[in-house]
C-alpha cells in the first residue's frame, strides 16, 4: 500500500519528540501513543450498569474503569437521553436507586456537564473519590433539579 505525502509526513511527525518548557528549562519528552487495542487491554472494569428512565427515556451502559491507575466513567456508544433538558450533568450517587430530585446536593459527586446526549463519552474521576462508595450514575438536570436517567452500578 502506497502512502500519500501527507500521510507520510504525519506519521514521521508523530515520531518526533515534543519539547516541554518549564521556567527557563527545556527538555525533550518523547510522546508515545499506544494503539487503541493496547489501551483497551490496560483497562479493568470496576463497576457497570445499564441506564433506565428517570424523567426521560435514557438508554445505554455506564461503567467505571481503571486505566493506568486513573479512574474514568465511560458511557457506551448506545447511550441516548433527551435533548430537551437544559444543563445536563453526570453525577455519581451513593444509592443504587437515586432520588428524583436532590434536597442535599453534597451527597453526590458531579463529574461535569454531559458532553453529548447520544454516543460514547468518558469522564475522569478525581483521585480523592472512593468509587466503592457510589452505587449509581445519574444524568441530572441541574436547572430543573431532576433525575433524567440513571444506571445502578454493580
């Protein structure tokens, strides 16, 4: 298979070390990207569960994975929820059946705004969070304080 000049350049450029400047010092750092198949092998699933309807139909699967010591919440490609709710967030809740609304907003960990209403996405979980304390993932509408959908984690 013959590669175009552009492809050859991009491949060659990906092998060149990147330079990082810190203060007055510079050092070369080789950037090595592992193929996706190797990255997938390095991860382990900690907990997982399927989304169910809260205030709106929500489908797909959520799982907490550990990749090279870092925890992530991954939502699969089959994920889908409503596009009619404003200000959607992804939160970890300590109960397998989270409430419809939150009276105590310190009981959960907010992983951030929902990236998109369909498809695969990934959220880093801060290192101080003990994932064993959380039993569900909630798609939460902050503005309406509503549980749009959730996945109980096992």
